[in-house]
C-alpha cells in the first residue's frame, strides 16, 4: 500500500495514479471471474471421474483463486449479498419401479405350504383347507448367451449313367469364407459401437466362454463388415441429404499416428434428418462421416449436394457453405452461382444459453440469471408447438417468440454497456448479438420446419463420446471411417427405436445376396425384425 507522504501533490498525477489503480483492480476482478468459471466447469466435469491430472488442475486453480481473492478489495454490500445467494437445486425425482414387459417369457414356480402337501388339512383343528387366492411376485432373470457351431453339410449325388455330380450351392456368408455367422458378427459390431466395449475386452469375454478369438481377428471382422454395409450407409446418406433441413455438428476422435508415436486428432461429422417435431412421418436418420482434420473443406464436400437449412453452431469452418458468388461479377470461377445461396444457416440457442448458464452457476450473476429465464420463455413456446404442422409453428413463433426476441436483444444491448468489455459475461452477450449470429439465431421464426437449437445433432454424438472414453482412440484413419459407417446405422436404429444388434444380425443374413438397386429395403425403418433374442455373453 502507498504511504500518504509518497502521494504526489499534482492533481493530474493523482488522477493518473487513480486510473492506473482502477485498471489494475478491474483486471484482477476479471481474472478472478475467469478462474471461478473455469473452476466451476472443472468441478462439474470431475463428477464420476478419477483423473489425477484433473485433480491437480483443480487444486492449482483453487490456490490461485484464493491468493487473488485475498489481495482483492472487499466487495460492496450489494455484491456480497448476491454472491451469498444460494443457487436453486432442482428437486430430485425418485425412480418408480415399472412393470416387467409382457412379451418376456414367463416361468412359473409354484410354492405350496406343507399343510396342503399333507392332505389339505388345517394344522391346528384338522379342518379341510379351501383356496382363497394367490400372491404373485415377479423376479427378472437373465439367461446368458452361448456359442454354437453350425455345420453346413452339402450332400453330393452322382448319376451312374452320365457320371454327373449334383450338389447344392454353398450358402452365402457375411464375410466370404469367413468364420463368424450373422449373429456373432452383429454382436461384435454392436459391442464396440453400441455397447462401447473395446475389442480386447470382447476377446477376453469370448476366451472365458471357451472360444479364444484374437483382437486382430475381431478387427478384421469389423473391417469386412464395414465394407459389406457401405451401400447401406450411402443409402442413409441419400436419405439424410434428401430433406429440406438437417442438423450438423462434429466431435474430435483421437486416432493413432504410428509414425510419430502418439495420437492425432481426427473428426467425426454428424448430419441428422429429423422432421418429427413438425409432424412429418418421414423416418429420422443420422449419417456420420470421418475426416482427418476440421478444415471447412470437409463439411463443404459432405454437403455439396444438399440444398436447404443447416442447423449448426457458429463454427467459422462452415461459413463457406453459406456464401455464394454472383455469376455476373465473377463468371470465370467454376464455383460461381447466381441468385440466393441454396443453403441457409440456423444457429443454436442452446449454445447461447449454455454460455450464460455456466456464468450463472459460477458467478451467480443476476444478468446471467435473467438471460437464462428469458431464453427459457422461448423454449416454453417450443414445447407447446412441438408436433404441430410447420405453418402453425411459424405463425405461433411470429406472434409470440418474435416480440420476446426483440425485447431480449434490446435488453442485451442495454446491459452490455454496463459490463467490462473483457468480462466473460460481455463476451457471452456479444456472441449472441453479433450481427451475423443474431440473424442465424432468429431465423427459426421464419420457417416452421426449423428447430430452435441443434440438440438433435448433439444427441447423436453422445454415443461417440461414450465410446471414446472406453476405447480411447481409433487405430487409423481407416478405423475412423469404419466407426462412421457403424455409427450411421446404429444411430439411425436408435432414432427409429430399432434394436441395433438385432438389426445388424438381420442385414448380415441378407445383404450379401440382396440386389443393390433395392438396398433401401434394408434401411432400419423399412425392415420388420423377427423376435430375435440378441446374443449376450456374460462377462
């Protein structure tokens, strides 16, 4: 602290000193705010994890934050009251036991009392017992899966007169001259990409069952299976790109890079067609594609045949999808096209809300809290109009959502001038009201077929995130392409409420002999699966 005798007497020097101290205090407060937000995120990520590196990072942040808070000036009474206000915790809903499904086979075990077994006589008075009723209690049990060997025997017959040999043709197999049957191949693929079980664990499970299968062999089976279903994946792609709107997003996928002795970062891109929110009967589907980098050229290549509305975040690599060139001004360019761009962008309100909600949890900011409440009103409208025809959805949004959006933007501009420019809350608000972003955020009010957010794409990436935690990385770029193929089929099965493993078994039984010009008949929403018990092997 400065001594009063050391302070200058000149007014201009005193003003400069005060301004300098004010800027230092403001920078210190911004750093404390940033550390609080980062610490809040890390604590939430830590739930359910046991990472020593994450624990060390949290400890270091807590020490730094404590030191800065000790040096920071005391907050005002209003600020202290806001900081002490507890965050509302939602009430926990306890699960309710559900009735067991009626389609499961039942096995009845009858329990008879000793008195009835000894002649239906009462043990106290010797009278005859008569039946009053029965108490039934059900218990769910599991029968582990098992292996079996199917011997295909083809008898040979010869003609004694002309020596002709007659024999039935060999049945087709999912993998030509391969060992696995359709059920086993479907179980291996679903085990890795649906149940998130790495191949080395599957190999151990099969070994415990008395059937040793090397991990390299299982990897070869998955490679052959992905090649087998590639026409089906292309049919899913045509279906997804054939709509008027889709959801797009990406997620990193670590890929082994043997040349450098470490992993590199590849990316899985997801494209979802889901028209159920506006009452369409067209089947939903998801198509995944792998790329070795996140350059914008990849989504432009993936969507070069698409014309419609793309739900996405504000990733700049997607900007090339929404630009066009006037052929009159630049006719020499091969990619020039006249008129409005065929692809429009609808940005995601969930991204805006997430930024503000993180600030509300970390700092308990009243501005962030009111922002979240205002966005919640927009989502309440969407809950009411979900499932209505597109024209009615658009009309309701114009009447109810547009005034809320105009009020929200004005409120954002009003609060932005009250905040430090470099604060995290100011950055979150600028993300929303940036001219290019705001146009994309309010676009959904002009089209009833468009959603308020991009959650459909984010939901499709959950299975990738779960699998990434189990098998950690893909073995190569080819492994990333196999993952994209399997995730496309499994994700489409989940959207259509089809059991992925039973579906894979179904197509592996038929796709080798199925006509390629009728491949759409094998799409998940076009097949009727028989009642097949999937092969389950107890670990």
